C-alpha cells in the first residue's frame, strides 16, 4: 500500500462506505412487504454494480467532458444513451434474478422489485444525488480557485505599485540633490561664508528625505516647513534677484500627506522660472478646507521655456505618484497667464492621524 497516498486511501474508503450505504438503501426499499431476504440480497447486489457504472460514467465522463465544457447537446444525447443502456441492463437483472432465483415464479417476487420504473428511479436518484454533489464541489473549488487567483493578482499588483512608488520616491533624490549641490558648489568656489549655513540647511532636508520619504504618510505641516527651508536655500543662491510670496494656513500636525509630494513643484518653479525685470518671482499658497488640500505655486515665466517644462522630471514624477497615492481624489492643473506659470493641486479626503 506504499503507492497509495493518505488522501487517495481516504477517498477509496469513503467510496466503499458510500456504496455499502447504497446497498442497504436498496435492501430497505425492496424488503417492503417481502420476507425473501435471499432474493432481496441478491437483487440489491446485482443492481448495485449497474448503479455504480451509471454514476461513475456520469461523474467522471459525461459531466466533465460535456456539461462543464458547455456541450449541452452532446451531454443530453449521451445521457439519453445512458438511460437506454441502463434500462436494458436493469431489465436483464430483473429477468436474471427471476429465472435463476425464483425459477420464473413471478408471484413470489417481492412487490417493489417488480416495478421497473421504480427500480430505474432508485438508480438515477443515487446517480443524480452524486452528480449534484460533484457539481457543487466543482463550483466550490472553482470559486475558491478564482478567489485565490484574484488575491494573488491583487497582491502582485500591490507589490508592483509599491515598487513603482518606491522607485518614484527614489527618483526625487538625485533631482533634488543635483539642484542643491550645484548651489553649494558655486558658493564653495567663491569661498562664501554662507557655505556652512547652506550645508546645514541641506543636512536638514536630507534628514527629511532619507528618514521620512519611506513612510506612507508624513505630517503636512512638516512638508510645508521643509518647503520653506528649501526656499531659504534658494534665497541664498539667488540673493537679491528672488522675490517669494509664501502664504499658508495654520496646519494641524495630525493632517498627513504622502512625503515629498509638494517639494517637486517648488523645485520645478525654481528650475524653470525665469528672471523678468531682474527678478525671479515665486508665489506659494497652501490652504486646508475640510480635509481638502489646496496648493498653488506660480513663477515668472518666458514662453520659450515651454518645451523644457513639459519634459521636466519633477512633474511627470509627481503625476505618477498622485495616481498611486490619491487616484480619483486629486486635481492637477496648470495655467500660463501674463508671463506667469501656475500649477495647482487639490487633494480630497486627506488622511488625519489619530494619536
């Protein structure tokens, strides 16, 4: 029995016990108004193989090959052939038992075993119940398999989204660092006394990037503070040629946003902004209204820079991150007006942390 697995052994034992139960089922019905136990025993025993063949033929051939594959005409046709064949075999069993056990004395034949339609009905009741249970089991396994497959697909999609989000976050680092290190490099060449102060501010921003960017959410207040710190760095670089108008509501520390979500807008404003009449002007506005974030940033702008702006890393990056973090919950728009370029972001249903 080494070739039998535990599961197969259980299945065989179950089938044996089931058919023993069916035999007693036949014996019980054919014993009605009859004391001829020998005949009933032999008749039930001869009828059992016919029932087994019909049942297994339905369950292991007709149903999987034709019914489950939606070949309904062939299923109906072969089911009819099965009915005819089983009827013929039942008739042979009837006459065989009548001849060999009762010597063709039909008067002593148990009354329930005389009714051909009743016998046929019993056989197909057993086959029908088994077939019905088989179909239920098949549907249950199919539903379970589909649900498991859906869970795997969702899990894979989630992992892919997490990997894409992580990649987009990491893409911010070189872009941000490239802009800031250029500033430090320029001041270092001039041996400016402001270089240590710039390095200190950069250190604070790097601390934010390295330790906060991997979190799913950070305090919006902290994000705004780092925007202000970034602007202070740019003020050092631009000196007297920069004018910044920064307006922000008082922000609750419990209000959260995806990390590094707003800073790329500020980076792009400085990167693509143009000096007009000797000044680069930046306008930033941050408002919170009933869990809705309104963020707007504008910079002085010349038309010939339009193609460069469209190809910028930052805004492409931020749109992808918005889709991953706030799909169907944000509006991102831009407008060019009177040598100003404005970008506006509205996010609905901001996360409020519970501490």
